[in-house]
C-alpha cells in the first residue's frame, strides 16, 4: 500500500504560550514535535527539506490507515508552539 506524503512548512505559532516561553529556534521545536509524532505509530516518518532558524520544510509520510496522524501532529505541534502549513 502506498504511503501518504505531504510537504509542510513549520513556523513559530503567533498566539501560543508555548511559543512565547520557548527559548529554542522554531525549527528545533518543530523537530521535537515531529520526532514525538513519528514515535507515536509505526509507519510514520519525515524528511527535512529545508532547515532554517525561523522555519523548517519537511515531507511527512504515514500509512493511509493511520487516521490519527493529522490530529496527533497538530497536538505535538501545539505542545511546542509551532504551526504547520501545506507547501504547494
């Protein structure tokens, strides 16, 4: 079965207490969220495409049957004060 692949840009969230309190770069916090998300279920992965201080572009992959993948990535992102937008 083919994996679902989506490219995202992660940046610092504007209206987030976690973002305000973080002393890390936005890309560092995004990597933390991505690693936690990846550990949440087998079949999840990501590849860094661009890694800058203020943002990181990644391609995430997961199994089509992993219905919780999107919500869990959102939850992990919120915890560290980053937000994601789809790259086209």
